[in-house]
C-alpha cells in the first residue's frame, strides 16, 4: 500500500521504497503520563517499510493511495 501525508507521497528515507504496512502504537508511557503530557495518550500511526522495515511515525494517520 502507498500512502500520502499532507498531500505528499511518502517514501522510505532509507531505501526510497514507497510501499508500507500501516499499524498503530500507543504513545502512552509511564514517564509521559507522570509529566502530564495529554498528547502522549494518543495513538500514533506508524508506517513500516515493506522493503527494509524502517518505521516512520505520524501523529495524524497518513492517507492511503491504494
Ligand atoms: Zn525502506
């Protein structure tokens, strides 16, 4: 699957591949909660490069281009 963020096609910064697997990670950590960062309890979208497995993190979910 190919993705875009803010209208720009996302390519892997490591291998220039443009197909990714979309997943989600909870940003909540005990340290962040202790410090009172509300945004730290959000889910972040992550794109895992299908070629080299580099992970790119996004606070807003990227758009899938199909
Ligand atoms: Zn890659």
